[in-house]
C-alpha cells in the first residue's frame, strides 16, 4: 500500500486586525474622512491598493504602514497636508514617543 502524501497547507492569509491603538485611530480617521466627504471610497480603495501593490512585504506585515501612507498620499494630493507639516508632526511624534513612559499615551506638545 502506497502512503498518501500529506495535504498541502494553504498559505496563511495575513491578519489585518487592530493590534495597536494607533491602528484603530488611523482606521477611525479614515472612516471619518470618508463620512465627511473628504475622500471617496473608490479613491481610498485605489490609494490603499497602490500602496499594498508596491509593498515589499509579501506577507502583508506592513499592511497598516501601507494604510497610513495611502491616507497621507490622499491628504497631500488634496492639499490638506503639506510635506513640511507632515515632516514636523512626524518628528514631534517620534520625539514625544521617545520621552513618554511605557504604557502612557503619547501627547504631542500644543495639541
């Protein structure tokens, strides 16, 4: 009797659940911008799809980074955020994160 070969395991689908508070906040901001008519669902789908297609992480581990980049792309394309503002806010966030005790919320100065 010939042994039966093992059944191949299908590739694991990436889990895009909300693992971090910033992911939930990013999701909520995107929904609010869609609900407010700032971005349309179809342009959002195209922007996110383009970022995912350009991703260098075939396992989908950078899904939320792609999400953030796609939202930034759309807001910049609409003139709602400039590169200087984006760079300054990013730097302020990294600085605040570096000086925030573990487990405490990150607060940007003056916000």
